[in-house]
């Protein structure tokens, strides 16, 4: 039981005193970057999917 208590005490100490947390503005700009990159990637995949769909419809209708 003392090992478990010691684990939680050390975990708390590390999270409070040894971890460097990012500033809110940095997190916000990183989140926006991830959102924009995800949207660009989704649009790119959607265009490829649309192209293959039309190509296969044309091919099978021959």
C-alpha cells in the first residue's frame, strides 16, 4: 500500500513542479493549425474520392 501512495505523491509532484505547461495562446494557435491542416487533408481526400467515384462509374458504364 505504501508503494501506491508513494506513486501518487511522486506523480503529483512531477505534474505540479517538473512539467512545463504550454501557455494558452500557444495551445490555441496549435489547435487552429491542426484544424486547418485537417480540413485541407479532408478536402484533398474528398476530391480524390469524388474523382475515383466518377472514374469508376464511367468505366463500368462502358
